[in-house]
C-alpha cells in the first residue's frame, strides 16, 4: 500500500505560478512511476505529467508542455509539479497518483493504483 498526500494548491492570477507537492508513504521502496492528473468540473480526469521513479524520465501532456515541470526527491519520497504561466483553463482539482509496477498506460488513470485526495488549483483571468 502507498499513501499519497498533496499540498500546494490555491488561487492565482493568470500568468502566475504554483508548486504542488505530493508526499508518498508506505511501500515507497516499490514505486515505479508517479503522475499528476487533473479534473475540471463536468470533465473527465486528464493526464498532466508523469515521472519514472528510478530513472527520472518525464512525459507531459501537450497542453502543459513548456509550462509545467514534474520532478521528484527520492530521499523525501515526494513528487512536485511546478506550474508556470498558468491559464484559467488550468483550473481543476489536481491529483497525485502512483503505481508500483511497469504499466504501458502511463497517461491514463487506469494505469495507476494509488491516488491522493486532490488539491484545488484556481486560476483567475
């Protein structure tokens, strides 16, 4: 089992920045991949970014590429999402996710087994 706790959400003006954190506990020695997803009201949960825990390899959704950066601190068992140049369309609840084994569906929610409670990000225009 892995427990995930997100923090860092809030209200920011368009063009501003926020950094989200996700602290993992439990079977962190078995982590394979962690990711960030988001869900806006009335929309499906969508992939934002993911990072392989051992190699640090990253991958981003086209909508955030060049603006968001995912990183991890293995010693702290924490993954971060640095969000710059925020837009109103980035408004959503952001969720951290984790999986303990190699999965071929790293950009889909079903590719992850563990989820945080979510943190609200609101970008005003």
